[in-house]
C-alpha cells in the first residue's frame, strides 16, 4: 500500500514536472509571440520600405520614393492639434530657413495621424491658414492601415482619446537615397542642427 | 530522452495554441479575403524568389568553376526589383495584421493635487490623489466601435472609489452617423464632450464647477445611460455637427445626481440634442458655435421623493487655435415640480474662459457664475447646488509630451444661504465655506 502511495507520489511529481515544463515552454512561446511584432520596429527603415500610397493636400497621389534625390524630413501630425504639432511646424520652419541659407532643397513631409478627420481638404486649409505654402512641404493623408504601418515602422507611437490624438514630438531625417539618417525628438533642442 | 522530446513537443504545441488564442478572434470576412489574396501573392513571390535564388546559385557555381555560360541570361533587374517591392508590400501588410491582432493597449491619465483646499471638495485641505483613469478602445472591426473609461478616484468622502465613467459600444454607418449605446458624456456645451476625464488634456486645472462631473461638484447630468446618435457633414469652409440622445432619467441620490446606470425606477427619460457649426479656414478658423438642450425627469431617493421636470437650453462658443483657447458656455434652466408643491423655477449658469497658448505655457483666466433657484428641488437637494461665483487665474506648463504642471488661484463665493432641509444638512454642517480663496497645484500625466 505504502509502495503504491510512493509510486503515486513519484508519478505525481513527474506529472507536476511535466506540467511545469509544458507551462514554461508555453509561456516562453507566448512571450516570443508577443515580442515578434516588435521586431518590425527596426531602426533604419528607408523610404522604400514605407507605405507608398498617399494623397497630398491637393488630393494628388504621392509616393515617398518619388521624393528620393532630395533629403526628406518626415513627421506625423494632426490638424486639430494645438499643443505639440505647432511646435513641430516651428521646428520645420527653422530647418527650412537653414537649408534656404545653404541653398539646399529638403522635402518636408507631414503625414496625418488621423485620416478620418484630416482629409486633403483639411490639410490644404491647414497650410493656407498657417502660411505653409512652400511646394517642398507635403501634407499627406492615407488609409488608416498605411498610417498605422508608417507610424509603427518609423516609431511614432500614438493613440486616440476620442477626437484627440495622443502622440509625441518626433521627426525622421532621410538622405538623398532615401536611407534613414537621424531621428529627432523632444530631447533635441534644435532639429536644424541635424541637417 | 523520448519523454523529454514528447514534453518539449507538447510545450511547443500548447504554446502555439495559446499564442494563437491570445490573439483576437478572426477579422471580418473582407479582411480575410484580402489576407488570403495577399497570402497567395506572397506564396507566388516566394516561389519566384526561390527560383531566382536557385538561378543565382547556379550562376555563382559556374563562376567559381571558371565556366561562365556566356549564353545564360542575367536576371532581369527590373523584374527583381518588382518582386522585392511586392514582397515588401506583402510583408508590411502582414505586419499590419500582426499589429491589429496584438492585443489591447492600455492608456490613460492620472493626476495628483496639492492645495489649501481640495479642488473639488473645499472642506478638505492638503495633498490629494485625483484620479487614475484607464482608457480602453478595443478595435472590433471597421465599423464597430467601442470605448471604456475606468477610473479610480477620490470621492467626496475622501475614499477611493471605482467608476466605469464611460462604457459605449457603437456602430459607425459613415461620417454622418454613428450610433452609440451605453454610458456616455451627455452632449451639451463644449467641455463635457471635448475634455472628458483625462485631466492632463485640459489646459485648465479643473472644469468650471457647475459643469464638473456629478460626483465632483457638478449640478448637470454630465453622464447619460442610453442611446446617442452623432455625426458631422462638411459644408463649404465648415462642418455641421449634430448629436441626438435619449437615456434614463437621472435621480438625486444622497445629494448627488446619479445617471442610473442600471436603469431608473420611474421609467422617465432624458431626451436632448446639440447642433454645432465649426468654421474651417478664413478669418474665423477654429471657431465652433453651438446650441443645445434637453428635457429630463428627475426624482430623488427620499422617502417622499420629489419629481422634477428639468428643461435646459444653452449655447456655447469656442475659439480654439494654435494661439488661443477661449470657451464660453451658457445655460438656462426652466424646471417644474411635478409633485409636492407645484411651481416653475428658472435658473442660469455660465462661464467664460480665455487662454493663451504661449511657447512657455498656457496662462488662462476664467469667470463662472451660477444663479440657481433654491426653491427648485433639483438644485436645492444637491450638495453642491448653491448659487456661486468664482474667478480664477491659472497657468499650465508642459514638462514633456506626457506630463504637465498646472497652478490656479481662485476666489469662490456661495451666494445662497442654505439651511438644513428634510433631505440634506446645511452647508455649514457639511463644512462648505461660504467663501474661500484657493491656491492649487496639479501634476497631471498621460500614459
């Protein structure tokens, strides 16, 4: 009887070990599954690797690869933002002045976080009301999927709180071949220094 | 050894099942069709790449053996580029699918406060924990929308309570019509549906007192449990916005308005509407104007409950630009006692706030005034239902994109002498000062 109990105990112990191993393996795989999407957030994504189907503020089609040949500074914004986005536009204006002084051409790309509300017409009004009329400034709208994809690939975290978009101040600089060269954020005092 | 392998295999199988189950359920049929199509394209592309890879290896082999086949055609660079581009597109499409299915992110807001009075309950002083606000907006498909706002906050009694402040499930037909069912912020004025519970979001340290939430000194039904239809239509250089709603009639419970989340006892409803116009572009870009109103049947939880027909009409204007934030809201109440001593009562409340968005911060000034008829049981039975005026001066500083510090000095004077009634103690017994000056500081974050 006691031997039977010992055997039972032994089996129970082995079963317990097996269960533990199975659970550990499962947990490891779940962690791996959770980690995998993050692998897409690799640094150095080029313009070619980003979604290409965008509309500018005149509702014309624009691909990001079409901007290769010039340096590109890309940010994301939403038209109803009155906190961070105006500061980002100010940084872009400062950068524009720097490249003007050097006689260079840089394309400034602003991709809308909120395509549902930020249509080409809204962006067109946005640039008119703020005097952002230069041809090398591109205010882009795309599909929700393309927007989320671009944000993820370039590391623009955002979420929406009703009609508000919670986001950060950030821009990505690409060289003339479309390769990523710098990431600018709120810790960089003057974005124009990166040019 | 075999057992170990068996265990490992089980672990992998279980892990695979769990990791699959941990993803949300299948997308809708349209997404499935697209994915299937993308999968086919990916398979075709992979086959093409394999074939090209094999060909390259073959050519490399020839090169290393010094026997380059002069007649062998080189891979077409354009075709290779096209294949690479196609694969990249498919990769990004698949990556998007992973994100959609990667679970529900939790975001929210939190705030802590220091002052010579509690910012909502002036009988308390010192440091106070404001709220910890969890905001969830699970994606349920292209048209099915949902949101929940779960808050842990300090109540009038100083204890932390939990409240499902908003819980809505809706269907978006198009931009012109979304139908929500659940508990939502009643669409009146601007503040109630623009600034919500996340304190960090607002430039000011707190809402005007009379439009604050029911359990923070507000006297209006800021939450409704019912059905809400909302939408917008672009028209020239502007946009029309509308809201129609109906829900459970509110009840005053223990001196606080309750939205009757589980349904009300008297079967009456609140019915209301709001119509707004937003100017886009031109000299008045950023101006939003609107009118709103509701009718509600409210009772209380006393043994001999009062029943009040509450009628409100109001108007508001907001000028919200990169430089300015000005908000004006005005309300007029025409209430009628439906039992007890008959009578009609008229009350008014309004506020005006002017803010300037400077590069270093947002200073603001606000004046609010509520003239609430104390013969109206609707106001008289509410703990914070006294008439008052308040003038306030404040400033917001953003530390970074996720945190801010706000300061406000304010003077408040209650202009009604409110003795005890059968329903509630006097203001003095509650500890509400007749007039008081406040110096308040708030640290607010989003996450």
